[in-house]
C-alpha cells in the first residue's frame, strides 16, 4: 500500500490547522504557502475533510478553516481513510476486502492480514496531537 499525495497532503493540511489553531480561521492560501502545495489541490482535499466533518468552514474576507475537534480527537488513520479509502495492502483483506475463491487454502493471506493489522495499529494510535508534539521536538532540536 502506498499513500498518495492526497493522503500525505491531507495530513499536512490537518497538521497545519492544528499548529495554527488560535481560534481564528486559517486560509487555504496561507496553508498552501507554508506547505508549498497548490491552492487548487488543497481546495479539493479540504472539501473532502469538510464533508467528513473534520473541519469547519468560515466564509467571508477573514474566513478560512478550523478544526472541528481537538487535535487529540483525530487519528492519522481517520484522515488517511477519508482521503485514501481502505488502507489494506491487498484487495482480499481489510474493511472492503473482496471475496476470494482461494481464501480457504491461501496461506499468504495471513501475511496480508498481519500487514493490514500492523498498518491500522500504527495509524490508529497516532493523533494530530502526537504529530504536534513531534513537530515541536524537531523545532527544539535546532534551537541555538
């Protein structure tokens, strides 16, 4: 399983909103500039996140977007599944696993199930709050 730019950028967008969570909306233009991502692409991604109820849209000249919940309430898995769909490494496992005629005698499916469980275990255990903490640690490493 390879995470697309949409998934990677959605994580960066949500982390940016968490980082600049001051009670004021954050504009797509500012996020695009900081993250060096096209505004047009971010608009497509924010529409998905808005539809999922992850962000709140504020209209007007001083408008933009804000997280609907606290950073601790969003997992990496929630964000990636919203943009990527099922994170399973192959189509015969995962939430949207297809029916396979060979499943009963297939030994390798156990490998894919273990990979799937490991992926889900990792992405579901890391929150935006964790990413904020890791980001702060990186910044602190370069302080003179």
